[in-house]
C-alpha cells in the first residue's frame, strides 16, 4: 500500500522555528522514522512539503488512483483552507491529520480545524511521536481495508 505524507507551510523550519512549541527535531528526521516504519510494514511512502496552498491541493489531487492513505499536517492552512479541505474530501482517500502541538491548548484561532472533519482522525499535541501514531493508525486502517 502507498502512503503519501503532506507537510504544510513552515514545517520545513522544524528544528529552527519556535523550539519551545515544536521541539528540536527536524522534518527529515521525522520522515526517516516514518520511512523505517513503512518499510517494516511493507508500505511504500512518499513525502511532500510545501509552503503554498495550491501546491498542497495539487499534491492531494495527484493521490487519486495512486495513494491508499494520506497523512497530512496542513499547518497554518488547517485553520484557513477550504481548498485543502475540499481536495481531501474530493479524493476520498483515508486521511489522518497530525499536529505537533495541541492546537486546542493554543491561541483561539488555532482551535478550529477546517480540514479535520473530512479526515478519518486527528492526532494533536504528541510532538513528532504523533507522526508515528499516525503511521500505526494508517497501517491499521489499510490492513482493515484489505481484509
Ligand atoms: C501545527 C499547528 C498550526 O496551528 C501551526 O500553524 C503550524 C503547526 C502543528 O503541527 O502543531 O504551523 O500544524
């Protein structure tokens, strides 16, 4: 099965940006851990990061007929992007939303996720480990679909 991991704006700055909130781990290190888990479970995995809303919409659309699952951290677009929400809804591919920080503990403008209602689930506040939890959850969902 193929999993596509989509990372939104400023997540390329992990390890540099607001370490008190997002921690010291770099995006490439998070991806290395996800890749190892994917390989152990015989999944193909691809990673994509963009700071541009339209590129994220394009990448979600490209998943149609290609990917079996999507793991996405839409970052700031979580709270603003109807376009990303609509793209997730359009492709109808099981999608899990991840946030490093607990968005419900932070500023009020982060409490609302426009994308979560069209995702199968959301993991928030578990730091980089949240991506591993998403991999475990996705593996479970994909295995269930196969059965
Ligand atoms: C984030 C939370 C968002 O509110 C923020 O804009 C981000 C990262 C997270 O992973 O905690 O860029 O998605």
